[in-house]
């Protein structure tokens, strides 16, 4: 999973340097992958309910953001 995150960051940098525009969908996708990795390695016995709630809110926010970005992007390019 760490390798996928590193590859995603590398692709972000390469795309940004090549076109001078930030690939928002790729950035949000990489952030979603990072937070999902955090959920996978989370030790449930050692965290508080508010920490779990905040991670869940982050996953939902990033998921909705990714969905909205992909929906807008698909409307731009029929």
C-alpha cells in the first residue's frame, strides 16, 4: 500500500510539472488511499470513539469529493 501511495504522489508531481495544472482527482484519490491505509492498520483497542468517528468523516468527505470530481469531469468530456 505504501508503494501505491508513493507511485500516486510521483504521478501527481509528474503531471503537475508537465501541464502546470493540479490533477485534483488524482490528489483526492491519493489522499483517500492514504486514509484507507490508516484504517487497515488501525488498532481498534487503542483508539477513542471520537478518533474513529473523525477518520470515518474523513473517508466519507474524501469519497464524496472524489465522486463529485469524477462526475463533473465526465460532464466536461462527453
